[in-house]
C-alpha cells in the first residue's frame, strides 16, 4: 500500500524523491565523473581496463541514472533500465573480475549517499531522524542495481561457457573425423583445445559412460590437479578424450583415469594431435580385446586387440586351435592354467599364483599340449595358443565359451 504523504515517513520519502530528481537534472554528470575517478583510484582492475575513459564514464552515468530514476519514483526509460544488464554482460565478456564489479556498485551507494546527505543539509533535513531513515531507499536502489548486474554477469558467464564448450566440442569432433586428412583441422583443434600440435598425448575411448556420471568429473578434477591439459567429448555413445601428458609417462596419466575402469575403456599413446584419429581406432581395438569392464592400454593388450580385429580370420584360427582342447572335460581349468603360464612363463610362478602344486601345473600344461598337438616350447605354437586364449576374452570368444558350455 502506498505511504500517505501526510504521514511523516511519506513526507521523508517524498524528500528523497525530490532530491533524486534534482540530482538527475543538475548533478548527474558531476556525480558520475567523481565516482569514476574514485573507482579508478581504488580499483586497479578498472584503472587497467582497455576501454576508452569516455566509455567507462558512460557506463557509470547510466547505472547512477538508473538508481536515481528509481529513487525519484518516475518511470524508468527502457534504455536506462538495461544499464545493469548491459554492464553485467559486458564485464563478463571482458573477463572482468566480479569482486571489482561489485565494489563499483558499493561505491555508487557511497557517492549517492553523500550527495543526498549534502542536499538534505541544505534543506535543513540532515538532523531529522526520519529523513535519515528515508535514505535507506538509496541503499535499496543501489542494492537492486548490484543484484541485477551480478545476475547479468552470471548469465553471460554461463552463456560464454556454453559457447566455448560448443566451439571446443566441434573442433574436437572434426579432429577425430578429419584430422588425418586436413592439417588446418589439426591447427584449429590445437587453438581451440589449448593443446600444442606436437604434444605427446594419451588418447582414450570409453563405452557407455553417462554424461552426468561422477567418475568423469573425478577424472577431470584429478587431471586438472596434476596439471595435465585434456579434453573429453562424446561421439555417439562413446566418450573420447585426449590428455597432454607432456613429460609424464603414460602410466602416470593412467593413475588419474582409474574411475573410468567401471566401463570398457581403451587408451593409446600418440605423438601429436594429428595422431588422434588413429589413436581412437586403436583404443577401440583395445576395448574389444576383452568383454569385461576395465581400463586397457593397448600396449598391454596387443594380442587381444589384434584378435578382435578381423573376426573371420582370427575367429576361425582360434576355434581351430581350441576345438580339441574344448573337448576335454576340464577344459576351463586347463585354459586358466595356460593363461597364467603364457603370462608368467614359469611353472613355479603359476603354482604360486594359483595355489597348486608344480606337478599339477605341469600335468595341466601337458594335457593342453596333448589335446592341441602344439608345444609350448616351440615359439610359433606358443604364439598360436596365446592368440587363441586372448581371443576367448573378446565378446565373440565369450559367446563361444558359453555355447560350448551349454553343449557340454
């Protein structure tokens, strides 16, 4: 409900409105000039702004005009009403520090307060407690300005962040799809992603990681803390990423990627951004090397990656090698022992790892050799067995095992 002008509070509010109209008409330029000079002295960020003094002064004038117009009770012209949103957006686009921007509106309040007190003294109102209470309207007007400019600043920041992310995402997608054929695409990606063209990279591909999953945020945070520049993006349902490892080992990078081990995830080292498309293909091969979730650097899964590459050739070979072994009653136990032996190369180590007697391990390996007709002492035969058992880890190999288990 409006305050009656006969009420003391109403009379004091009208005094504030009257002073506001006078300051608008007679002293706006003076107030703006003094406020801007004071701000430049007190706030280095404003003094160093790469903006013409006249432009800074115009911004100050508009925000003071908005506050005074609100205090006058008159209708706010549309161009003046936009003052706070314009300033907030412009400062965000300039990368201007928000605390300095808020400080400028605190200074607005001080400048206007002093001007109102000075004029109130001339009118004999300075000692009137009611008039001083009425000056709270000055704080409300400048506070409204401050809230509006901060809101506009944050909205502009969000828009800018979203735009930058879109630009980076498009550049990264083009790098993956066209980088091998077009050096200009590589150069553009380097500029947008902030990664040197010749940087040593870890390329990552992961299947089915939800965009909102905490694991991805944890990886980002860990890589940032380790000062490892990176970019992640989605292509279909695949998460793709490049990490500039600099002088770090790829193992050091992988330490920060462990949260992604809950999904099938492959990684490859490449020299430079131009190698990203090839890295993506090889990382996908690393993923296919095993049907279960896990973080798989391709250098540790070469055989499985190769065996997952040409399904017709590798599948026929693996089935041919394994078919006689699958006919043995304890083929699952034999395959387990064979895998350990191929990985460790020592009967004693296999016995320790599987908690079996060395003679049991030897007997199982001999049973493998007898069933397949291949000798683990012959490198070519051992290579066939290694490739065949790695193939069993792939999705196709796992399906083969299940089918044979059902038949058994």
